[in-house]
């Protein structure tokens, strides 16, 4: 069973950049597809970005396309979310999630993932 820990959240200004990290332990991370989700106060958790076990397949939600990029370093058991040109509407708790599966497919809904981290807060001010 894999454990996930997110880090890198912070209070930043609009237009700034942040890189979130999702560090895994307790399993062979290269066996897992990973996704990033976010949840703002009073809103449902929404998909942000995902990649398959190797990182060869990636997908970014329309709301983040052109600004966010997902990548992974399986040797470090870590997945990253690079966030550029941040906007106030990006303010949320960001969660990473993992699903033990191979193949090229990526997964974009919360119910498809089995393991979740505790989240990291990203706040973007004007």
C-alpha cells in the first residue's frame, strides 16, 4: 500500500509560479498512475492533471492547460505539478492520488483512485 505526501503549497501572488511535489512511500511507485486534484472551500474536488505510470501519457484540465505541467521521477518516487501564471481562482487544497495500474491511460475522476495524500494549501492573492 502506497502512502502519499504532498508539499510545496504556499501563499503567492497572481502571476507567480509554484511546484508541488507528491512523494510516495510503501510501494513501487512506477506501478502507479497518479493524478492531481484540487478542492476550494464550498466546492467539489476537481481534476487538475494526471499521468500514467511512466509519465509518457499526461493530461491537463482545460482550466490549467498552458499553465500547469505534470511530470514524475520514478527514481525519486515523486510526481510534480508545475504551476505557472497562477490566478486567484487556483486557490485550493491540492491533493495527489494514485492508482496501481500500468498502461498508457490516465485517470481523471476521483473515484478511479485508491490512495490519497493529505493535501497542500495553495493560496493566490491579487
